[in-house]
C-alpha cells in the first residue's frame, strides 16, 4: 500500500537511499493524518465553519495536497514542480506555525472567531488539540522539506536520468561538464 510513482528516477532514488525515502513517505503519511484530523477537529467546533474556520480548513487541505504531491515531486526531473513543492511546503509550514501560536496564546479569541457552538471549555480543549496537531504539522513540514532536498540532491549527484546534464555519473568530469551540470542543478527557484 502506498503511492505508486512510475518514474525511473524516483525508483532509482528509492533503491539507492531506501531509508531516507521510507522516512520521507512515512512523514508524508503522518502529515496526511494530522491535517485530516485537524479538519475534523475544526468541523467539530462548528459544522458549517465561519470565514476563519474556512481558511483554517483550507490551510489543512493545502497541507494534504502538498503531502500527496510531494511523494512524486521529490525525485522527479522537473525543477519547476520541485520548486513549487518546496515553496508550498515552506509557506504551509509557516502558516501552520502561526496558527498554532495563535491557538495557544489567544485561545478564547480564536474560538470566538470560529463562532463555535460548543461550550467554551470544551471548545478550548478541542482547539488546543488542533493546535498540538498544528505544531506536529509544522515540524513535519520542515522534515519533509529537508528530506525532499536530500533526495533531489542525491538524484543529481549520482547522475541518474535527467537530473544530471549528461545522463550518467560514471565518467570523469572536466570543467566544461561541471559547468553544464551546474546549469541543470535543481535550484529551488529556478523556472
């Protein structure tokens, strides 16, 4: 059971660095579970969310989308999708951290913005559980980003497929080959 990625490069990275790839996949699965749990906790405060609740749910949906697409993007040959994934993961991590700080420091006001139907004491407990999950998501987003970078880096350095300009890493490189490889380096913001 898992995500099937039909890309020879991702298969190569998964075979050459199986422990890092497994940790990457498990971290993405935990992100999926934590973000969906946060959605259900937010919906338990009010079945039809307010505007603030809608944005909170939307943030968790973006986290889920990033976790699902991250499995395919980390070892792919496209610098554009890799940069989009890294930027999206970083932004959702920052927003998850900000939401968790707001939940723990301004619990009653945040609960008021959500316009909850439950008692304030119960709502505060539910909201703090969601805040704890947001802290977990915040930490896991950075772990996933670091692992995605490492997997992409290994795919480039080991010279498999399109990640390396020449298509293979088994030859002696001269200065001209290294300059060509630097042009194809998977920089996060290269379009």
